[in-house]
C-alpha cells in the first residue's frame, strides 16, 4: 500500500490533531481532579472547624457545670458550718 505524499501529510496531520486532543483531555481531567481535591479539602476543613466549635462548646459547658457544682458544695459547707455553731 503506497500512500501519496498528500495522503501521508493528511494522516500525520490527523495523528497530530488526535495527540493534541488527547493532551487537552488529559489537562481537563487533571484540572477536574485538582478542583475535586480542593473541594474535598475545603469540606474537610469546614468539618474540622465545626468539630472544634463543638468541642469548645462542650468544654465551656463542662466548666460551667463544674463551677456550679463547686458553688453548691461551698454553700453546703457553709450551711454545715452554720448549723454546727
């Protein structure tokens, strides 16, 4: 099968076009993967921030409960001292 020069040029041109198309598709895929990775990272960061807020709130509530318990204990002790007198 002997190809003419024009046919060979056309085949080479088509091959270059296909390679360029493939390269473009690879670039698009990589860009979409990068965007997806960035979205996932943002979601992870948001979840971590929410988690930290929850733990902070729980710590504050625990500190408040502890302070109230200490206050009640101090009142009990004062009452026992007053009753003992």
